[in-house]
C-alpha cells in the first residue's frame, strides 16, 4: 500500500515509522529543510540551539516507544526518582518522591513544600486526591476552568501560583486558572497520581534535532521509506479509491505542511534566534516543483490551520473544519542566557515568585565548551507566553537577567556574554474549556484520509506525547478504514511501547494484526497487538520499572 504522510513533526514521523516498519510504501513530505516540526535545532555561532526546551515523563509511553523505535532511548535518560529543585528569591527546596506506594508517593513532598503554610498543605492534599474522582472524558469536565475548580476545593491564589501552576502551565500552555479541567485532570491523574514513578522526568541528552529529526531520517531510510524535504503540498484530491497529492510550484502560495505534529514549529527561525541559516537538513531529497503523487492513503499531520486549508471537500462537515479555528494558538518563548562562569548547580529548576518558570542548563548539549567557552548556557522556558511573544529582546534582557540573579546568587557577579530569544508564537493550541469538542478523531469520511497532530483528539494536552499518540491513532484509523483492501502482511502498528489513553484504555482495537518490532530491522513472529503489547498498553511495562 502506498501511503503519503504530509508533515514531518512527531505525529508524521510516528505514522511514517509505523507504516514503513509494516512494509508499506511510505513517502513523508515536509515543507521545511529538516524533520522534527516544533522540536528542531539550529546552529548559532557554533552553538547547537533547540527552538524550545522539551522534557517528558516516564508515563509518556507512546513518546518513549517512538524513541525506542528510533534507537534513541539511551539519549533521553529518565531520572531514577522524581526530583525537582524549586527556587525563589532567597529560598530553595527540592521536591522529591519518597518510597511510598501510589497515590501517596508525592504526599511527603507536598506536605513539606515550604512555599505554603500548614493549612494550605492540608487543603492541597485534599484537592490532589479529589482529582482522582474526576472523569477527564466527561464533556462536562472540559467545560470547567481549572482555577474555578481549584478555588472550590480550597486552593487560594497563592497555592495555585506556587504549586499548581508549576505543572499545569508548562503542560497545557495557558495561564493556570484558564486551563481546561479535563486536560489538567489528565496531567494530574496520569503524572502525579498514577504509578509511583509516572512523574519521573526525562531530559534529552542530545539536541532535539538529533534526537528526533535526524534519527527519524536515518530510520526511515533504513526501512526503505522516502523522505522529501522542502516539499510543500498545494492540494489533496480524492481520485476514486486513491488520492492525488499536488505539490506546490515555486511561488505557489500553498497551505504548506511545515511544523506538523505537535502544534506547529512557530517562528523559531527568527532573526533574534540567529535564524536557521547554515543548518544542514536532516536528510532526504527535495521534491520536484509542481509534481503530483498518487497514494492509496494519506496521513495529514499538520497544524490545524494548515489542515483546514488542505482537507478536501467532503472529508468532514464544513462546520467541523471551520470549528478548528476555535482551538487558537498559544506561544512559547525561550530566553537563552550565556554566562562567563557557572551560575546554576542543578541540571534544571522550577521557579516561583519570579517571571522565570523553568530554567535548564544547556551547556553540554549545545557544544559550548567545544568552541572554547568555559561559561554556562541557561535556557529559560516560558509557557503561556503571550506577554513575551512580541516583547523586544532588550526588554526581555532587562527583565530576565536580574530575575536569574535573584534566583541564583552566583549570577550576580557573572557577566552575560550572549543573550538571545527563540519564539514559537503558535506552539500549541489553547487548552481552555470547550476545546475537547473541537478536536477531531483521526478518521475522516474519506476512507484512507486520516488526521494526525497533537491538536487532534488524543485525550492528552498538546505535548510530544500527544503528538506521538496522534500518529499511532492515524495508523490505526487507516487500518480500520481500508480493512477491505489488500494489506501488506505484518504490523501496521509496531514497537516496544504502545500508546494508552488516560486510565490505561488502549487506542488499538484488539483485532489489529501486528508484528513486534525488535529495533534491529527484523520482524518477530506475527502476533496480534494485544499479544505483543498488552503490558505496554495497560502501562504494565512501566510498573515493572517502578522505583518505590
């Protein structure tokens, strides 16, 4: 079966890898000169810079499964036990889970949190446990603001700012009070109240460009897929049981398919970021101008704005497609500060009572020392960053250099040798109440045409995990829609870790046939998905790894 995947972000990569591993003839089209979507890197004066800082949790089984299939798990280590340094002006603490069974494993950290009073800690514990009674799949839950629910459960403004915002803002990318309660429930129930080790944090040890885009290009080449970069799609036209994908000619104002997979690549290639000039594409060839491609199936793995322009008439009701605009877009800004000496003594930290949200040590990953610098490179990640999306660099410097000095005393005597900014103005959709009904399923009314992207109905916020889950959902939808057509023998979904929806509900129907992907390029004996991945789909694989 010939399948064209439009969009080379994490969703598109996931779908392409799963389909190619299943021996389908796969062509992946990406408008940009490299794969990775929003999780890209570029070179700036000898530094390797990620457009935005990304981390993941141990409970992100689908994303971890993709890393396994790309052979990159060793380059994305997960801490042995959840531990986060939280800093404030003149104060510092460490949140760490203890050897206590779930869901009480985080209770000691919450009860000892020094930024709250004893009564606030007690109310916090009660509210945390109340999350377990929420049904994140109930449409009514998605109609409630997180701030309203927390306030009704005894969480005052102070508690919401210094505790709940640490987790909700970075994962949902809207101000904490404005977030959908349903999305917040997924974060809290899966990450904080799930398995004891669910919230253990993984931080990539390589640039995102190497971890995702370059690794995907290598893997897809190995399994015989075609990757075509700088290939902009002008239109998708149904032709009987096939689809005609029209590529744009030079100067054609097509909808484009760049930045697909996890909400869009934003404008990280701005002049402020040193642009993307000089970066070598991840691999693959360029598409011919005005060329047409015929396919049996299409995975449209682009942000919702591009999807609305590219989806052919009749694939979905017009009001459904028009409704995607209601998902909106929310920015993420990263502030990059390079000092002439070491100022932060932990790999990353969260901040309260400060404009800083999260800050990461990027020194080793960036290759900074290789260019002869002995200082330290810090990246501040700012989610829900509407305030900073258009703020001039000079003003950002005036705000954040003093803020870092308040948090890390060693920075007060250090000199800032470089300061620059990367902005993803359309990083994610806005995860506010009412968005669940706007997020479409993977399947459309045209058999063989499916949607992917972290903005689709994955049950998760707009994150890397959501993007990968959407890619798997798209592959499953293709299988279900084309079940009557001849299929290549073997897996349509493969990998050591399969996605599960919140609560452990598998997105894979039990009758889907699959072969286990061993990671070595060979297939194991043919089995059903439930035989191959039952443990992973029910999160049992993670239970075996629980650090109690």
